C-alpha cells in the first residue's frame, strides 16, 4: 500500500511539473489517503504485536 502511495505521489509531481493541476490534485489526494490508511494499519499491527508478546520471559 505504501508503494501505491509513492506511485501516486510521483504521478502528482510529474503532473504538477507539466501543469495538469486537476490531475496533480487528485493524485496527491489519493496518495495522502493511501498513506494514512497504511499508517493506521501499521500502528494497529504494531500494537497487536506488542500485546501478543505478553511481556518479558521469566529469569
């Protein structure tokens, strides 16, 4: 998912350079949305991984 966010960001940059403001705006919006979704999934996975670990092993 992070890959697609970067792809849309690159499309937005290229479109902005060539002056396609509508395409650039849409691509930036999609890239931001995908990045935020990726970030939420990452945080949820991180929290679940820490909870699953169950603490330090006994010495």
